[in-house]
């Protein structure tokens, strides 16, 4: 049973007042759920309850830029991040407002939903992150805030990495919160590195390396004294940080971006690779779940999925040196297979993985379907 709306809002108010995490029922065996036989996290099944979130024009929001009321979930809802807090799963989904606009031409806002079982969610009436009149307007207006990944921090806060889209350049940005509802924006994450060299270049999809805590949370963790993040699409980058807000990309000897996950001809990632949920630090190494786009070029594409389709893959990197790729799946572990995953505004099909949680002794993987809905796959 999902959390009813008054309960959800009351819980958010309680969290805001305490500034600390509720204890709930800790998953004391959480770390035992990490892969032990081989490096991969597989065995996900799509339950009958799919999709779990769809567009809903009944939700209204007063846009601070225009002062007008918009139906902010009217067009599509997709590409969710997720966290566990206490005895609930919280889902951060991307919502688009205008069904008449083309892909990339709408305004996106990030909404919040809560669930007591990981499957049935109740939505907060208004978005929690959106373009406004704040310090990020130049980066977010008019395209908005897209594709959040959210991780827990050791001090009780949460970090969200999301894409700011002004319909010219996509920029990876950060925000922090103590209650999951009110977020402080910190701007683009590459403003300072190398004198701003990568500030105005295309960046998105930040997957921070995390450890699985005994409470079942994915918490950002340091390796060799620094935080690490896999990010980007087409060229997947790697970056490190001291504070999780300002990030420094890792470069090749010729000052170009290191690409730790290059596309592979004939494989499901023949078109491009793009990081998915937060990366997991395991005994075997750093496990990166990522999205692979199939090439649309006949001579290059993977035959197990349609041209342009997005499937999910996994790669293992060295925990001693996050630049070193140890292994990489040859076949995807999740692909579009349900009718709503191969229709919608991206009809080539997607299972665009973005949210991963360990909850009630199960792994829940949340993904966007065809840039239109939210799906889930579960591993016992």
C-alpha cells in the first residue's frame, strides 16, 4: 500500500523539523546484498505493476517565472532518481508540461513521490526542483531541470545531481537538502575546474560512487581521499571532488576528457554510453550501471535491440584506481520489452536506468520508458 498524501506531507514536515534521518527499520543485512558470485547485479524482473508513474494533468503549479499556473505533469513523467529514508522509498521524477512541444522543447521539473512498498507511489502536489528566478535561471530557463540522481551524505543531507537545460547547452548541476523537499541549488559542477574549461560544454548524468550502508542507503564515499563520479553521454567522463559540489574532470595526456566507457561497435552500447544510478563500491570494485544506446547505423548496431534503443549494462572499475576498467558486460541485463517501453515520445524504446535502492531485502531499479513513463524492475 502506498503512503497517503497527508501522511506523506506530514512526514516531510517532520523531517524538515528534525534535520536528521528517521531510524525506521534498518536493513541490517544490506551489505550482504551486494554481488558475491561474480561482479554483476543481475536477476531483475519487471513486475506486473508497470508502469508505476504516468502523466497526470490534474497536478498544477504556479510558475515563478511567469506567475501563471501550469499543469506541470501533463505531458510525460520519466527518468527517476531514488533514495531510501526510514521505512519508505522516495522517487524523484522528471515531469514535462507541454505535450504539443517536441522532445527537448518542453519545460521539465523534478517531482517527488513516496512509497511504503517500492511499487505504489503517492506524489507530492508540487515539484521540488524547477526553473525559477534564482541564481540558476540562465542555465535552466526555458528547458528546466532534468534526470536527477540522488545520494545520501554522511552528515544527514542529500545530494542531487541533475541536468540544467536552457535549450542551448546541458549542464550538470548540484543541489543539497536535509528533508528531500527543500533544495539549495549550487550551480553547475564544472564552473571552477581548469579555469572553467568545461563549464560551457555539454554535461549531464552524474553517477557518484557510493557505499551501501547497513541502513540500506547509498551514501557517497571517498576513495583515495576523494569523491568520484562517472558522468556524461557520448563521451563518458570521470571526475573527482573534495566537497561533492565542485568537480574536476580527469583528463588524458593531451588534455581531452578521459572516456572510461567508450562505445563498442556491434554491442548494445554501439551508439553511446551514459551513466545510470549511483555507482556501487563492492568487494570486487566499483560497479557502474549504465545506459547503452544502440547505434542507428545498420553496420554498427547490436541485433538484440532496435536501432536507437536504450538498454542497461554494467561495468566494473578498480577501487584502487577508478580510471581502470576491469570488466564490462557483453550483453545488456535489461532492455525495452513491454509495449509502453517502445512507444511514446522516444519510440525507439528505452529502459533508461537511473534510480537504484535496496529496500525490504530487495533491489529496486527505476527507469524511464520511452521518455514517457516510469518503470521498475525488482531483484529479490
